C-alpha cells in the first residue's frame, strides 16, 4: 500500500455503544503510532456520551439522525470547513456513506465491496482487502493492518477519568458487599432475558454468593418494566442504578466484582474494563459479537443448539434467550467464583 498521511483523521462510526467500544482499540493503535495525530469522531449523541472526555479523542461532531434531512444538512455544514488527511468509515450503511462523502479528505478508507452494504463502497476511495467474517473487534482492526499500524496490545482506555473517581467512591461507599451489576434489558426485546428469572438470580447472588446485585441500564419502558418485576419478585431487593448514564456505568463496572449482561453495549464495556462478565447470548452470533478475547468461559451460548457447529455470520435467531435457565446463569457465577473471584482486578 501507499503510505497515508495521518496528521488529521476523521472516524465515521456513529450509532451503537458496542461498536463505539470496538472503535477504541483502533483509535488507541493509531495514536500510539502517531501521537501528534488529531482525531475527529462523527458520533450520534448516545454513544458520544461514552467517549466524550477520552484523552485520545480530540474532537466529536454530533450527528442527530432523529432530525432527518436536517441532521444530514447540519453535519455537511459542520464538515465543510474542515480538512482531513484520512477518513476511516467503519460503518457499512448508507448514512455512513453519505457522511463520508461530506468529508474533505484525499483518502477515504472503508470496507471491501463484499462487506460494504448499501453500496457503501461507492463513497470510499480505498478499501481494506476482502476477509472471511470474524469478530467485530478483529474486523475493525483490519483497518490498522491496512494502514501499517501495529494493533497490539489491544487497549481501550475507557476510564474512569480522574474527574469521575469522586462519584465512583460515593456510589460504592454505602455498599457493604462486592457489587454485581445486572444489565436488565437491551435495545432489542429479542436479546432480553426474562426479568422474573433475573429476580431469582438476584436472590441467589445475595444469599449464596454474598454479592450485592445492582440493576443498570437506561430508562426505556422495557427497562423500567424489568426493574419493577425484578424488585417486586426478589426477596433481597437489588439496588437500582437505572438511568445513571454511560459514564457512570463505566465507574460502576470498574468497581464491580462481576457483571451479568445480555448481548448489548455494556457487555463490551465490561470486557474493555477487564471485568469478568457472564454474558447471555442467543439472538446474535456470539462468534461475531461475544466477549472479545476473554471471559468466553463465562458466556452462555443459546444461539446454537447443543453440539451445533454453526458458522460465524450476521444471521440473527429469535426466541433463543428464554432457553437460558436460571441454573445455567448460576453455574457460570460459580465458575467465576472458582476462577476469577480471588484474582487481582488488574
């Protein structure tokens, strides 16, 4: 490949929290290779709250997809006054292609034609080579390979920031037991586990494992309904931290002994923070979106049937989460107690 100037880089990856987490090792590798690089990241407001304040993110441009055409016009106007050496389009949908077309850069790097959906390859000048499907994190790190940037060690640098330590201390101070956050719901109902089963798990975590369950997530109607069911059914009422926001979630996870999560962004936040996580996955292919590089032994795979050697793919399967039993979750918590509970946090 021809060497690419990388003094000013724009990253286009806008939507999902989990994807934003997966971008961070790419960002870390780029900055490690070229510390003077100025990085601008185009993000939607939700995931922007997670990475705002990251020491390696120099600038964030917000894209308000909910504003419709106005959102595209606003970001075109914002980008029109800027010049970049390189734009990295890590998203394969039409909205990312349109925004990439707005960026003034001689090199616009995206996915190969086979993986770029919605004719996204038309909006880029250069493309990474075709590659068999793999974990999303490894897929993003293909961009560092193309740029000739060493990707190891894979680092996220997600915090907590020093300014967040006071809140973290205040949150944990009154809690007398090791904390286990439970992510009660996701952006898709098909990824959610049954709240009445979370209630059963909460009681065993408290009574048999000596842990303090803490419910985490947003304040959507499904999350609030799950919170109500869990707290109504559980004998040992879990603490609720719903609606705390993504940065406070980082602080909670950072101080936790164990995290329990279905397939959603907080699962990847937990991995980035090196916190053990029991993951419940059935809707999405866990070979593609499961915990990256660690804690796979704590994963419950309901995507495949017992003994099924399914290929890695983007196919989703519905109706799988109810197949996961309370006992399966508790068995993974027991494995955590055996293999991780007494290990150093870092």
